[in-house]
C-alpha cells in the first residue's frame, strides 16, 4: 500500500460521501460513511470472506430510500437490478467476481404472500458467506449442480427486513426530509455518467492490490457476526488511510448500537421475558394461572395471540424450543394437582436469552408471595413448595 494509493483512496471516499449527501439526506454522518464504504467494498468482492448486505429501510414512503438506491446503483460495482428478474437469471449471474445485487421494494419479497420469491430469499440469506452454494438438480444433465450465491446485495423497502437479513447487514434507517433539508434533484441521464466515472476510479484503486485486501486482518470495534459484516468496510477504510480508519470504526460502533436499540424482540424471547415477570418470586405456577398473568398485561401480545388468545398448547409449543415443559405439580388446596411450570425450568433460558432482571415489586398475600402487575389484580398462588406427583411427571 503506497502513500499515493492511500491519498487517492481517501479522496475517492470523500468524493463518494459528498455525492451521497448531494442527492440524499442520510440519518447521520456515520450512516453516510457506512454507505460510502459499503459501495467501495463492492468493487473488491473477490477479496472478501463475507458479503455484507446493505438494508435501506424507511417507516413510510417518500423517505429517500429509492433515491439512495439510485446513487448506490450508479457508484457500485456491476449493478444487477433484480426487479422482475427470474431467480434462475439471478443465480446464473453470480460468478467468482459477482455483480452487486440491488432490490427495490424488498419488503414485497419477504411478505406473507411472497411464496414465488422463495428462491431469491434463499439466495439473499445464503450469499452472505463464501462456500454456501445452492444445490439444484439439472434434469437435462442428470446431475446435482452447486450454484454460487456469494454476492453483496442492497435492499430497499418499507419496514424491517427479516432478522436473517438484517443480522448480516449495514442497516440505514431513512426518514422523511424535515423542513429546511434540501437535496439536489437526481436525473439518471444527467447525473449517472459522472457517478459511473467515480465508480470506475474506485474499481481501479481497489483492484490494484486485491491480495493485500484479502490478507488484511483489521482490529475490529465490534464482535461476532457484526465483525464479519463490517470487516470489508473497515479493510477498505484502512487501505484508504487518512481519517477513514477512525471514521469507519466510529460508524461500525454507532450503527451496530443503533441496530441493537431497534432490534425487535422475537416472539419467543418476549414470551420468556414476560414469563419471568409473571412468575415474580413464585417457585411454580399452574399453567392456567401463568396464562392469566401473561394475558393480563394489556401491552403484551398474548391476549390477542390467536382467536382465543394464548392457549396452553401454544404456550407449550413456544417454550419447547428452550427445553421448557409443563409437568404435573401438586399445589396446596384448593388447587390440588394440575399441569404447571416450575420456575427452575426457566432459569437456564432466562440466564442465556433475557436481559438482566430488575428486582420485581412484590406483595405479600395470605401465605403467598405474588407479583403485582400495575393496575391489574392478580390472584395469589400459595408459595408452598410444590411437589411433583410421583409417577405422573
């Protein structure tokens, strides 16, 4: 890496950020840096072990997501628009030096009525890492073929993408322009040629030494899958030098923290946390009582979970993924022996998956310790240590 290449690279990334900010109002300076680095990384895809996705999402229309995708298309490596493309055409377009897949209105691919896009969803999920080919049977050749899936992809849409996509993505949350925020109008015929020239300069700069990029092992400010996703961007920044190594790492920390803040808790994780709240300090609860407490929270989804709310069978199905099962438990009269859950059955899952627990507010009932839900009366369950009925567990 020569000083000349570093100076050139930093100037190219600066120009790319300026182009982004000219046509689009991005949510933050870190977001602009992240998009610029992602675009630059598309020009060196053969060097990467992972192909990070770029998710451009917005809560409503007219937030600039499609315009941002226009600028990405004009500046990335070999853009391949997947709108109305058959899955077979997309698969066959991925080579050792793949195009950059671009998907607008990507929310339609992952919706409940998007069965026809199953193959494309599979490609977008599998193509984040090298050596994850799709296996297809070729009837004409009477053999199974391994079709490459590795390619960087940018997806724009309204609302969140599936966790399997966003967990492997740089997520940019667009928003509608506020009064006083202005951008230059983008005209494809007028503005794209200059951006394609910038793309050509990025390609020439990064292709000058793919071997050095492939061998790089940068110090990462994030861990695990986030590190896999951000590594190509940080390598590009280190290769550019100047202020870019610091800016890339700052963007990685800021956008990863933002993703954690906005992450929607899965239904099962919500159930685990709500069960912990419902248990309070009780050592065991009848299934019926646990369900009643879960559905007593007006902000929880359990009252409307299905036509009749959360049922014992559905509760058991959701908890079984964590190896939590109900059993026959003998409670003091007048309850007697009924199906229920031991608190200790949840302990391992709570420790592994739930956020740290605050000390719950409790009240003392008649011989009982029960959790009090604000504004909701909860019947007390005696805190007498329950016993599993021998031979019936």
